[in-house]
C-alpha cells in the first residue's frame, strides 16, 4: 500500500475516533483509561518475563521493581477507572497543551500551504488542554473524552486536507 494511502487511512481513523469520542465522552474516557491500565500491566509483565531470561544481574533488582510498579499501577488503573480518569484528565490536559505549543512552533517554522491549518490545530489543541487543566478535577469524568475527541477530530481533519 502506498504511503499516501496509509496516511489517508490514518487521518480518517483519527477523524472517526474524534467523532466517536465526542459523541460518547464517558465511554471514551473510560476506554482510554482502561487501555492505559492494560498497557501498563502488560508492559510490566513483559519486563518481568524478560528479566527472568537475562543473565546480567546488575540493576536487576531495580528493573524488577520497575516491572512490579508497572503491573501494580496498571491493575490499580483497571480496578479504579474513575479515580484514574481524574488523574488522566490532568495528564491529558498537559499533554494537549504541549502538543498545541509544538504545532504552533511547527506552523511558525513552516512555509507550507497548510501552515494555517497547522496553526489552527495548534491553537485549538492548546486551548483544549488549557480548559482541561483549568477545570480540573471538577469536569474530569466527561471532559477528557470530549476534549481529547475534539483534538483527534481536528488533527484528522488537518491531515485529510493537507498534502
């Protein structure tokens, strides 16, 4: 498959994920939280299994503790998704602010025709992140799904319209 086709498929998937996340914010926030928990637990188990095969004992204790932490944190997130969503909201807010600032910097450095779209994407993303941080923790249970969805929507739209 040509790279341009893969790019378009990824853009459409981001766009659709954004629409779905906006339409179902509670479900998308919970799905995002649970995904992070499962990924953390799997990463921890993988690290622990790999340690069992490693012959080098230097630092093994610290890597074992790190793997255990990932497993415990992942299980905690899956067991307590609402509490985890509150923390995740702050993290996503900060992440969106950072992403928005990077998009703004990219727009400032770019000479491409799509520079305006990159600028708009950066502004929207940074503002959405700022809203999450400003309203944290009161809007944590719905906002992360909605605002993350808006960010995905605009990113997918920008990628679809830019060459």
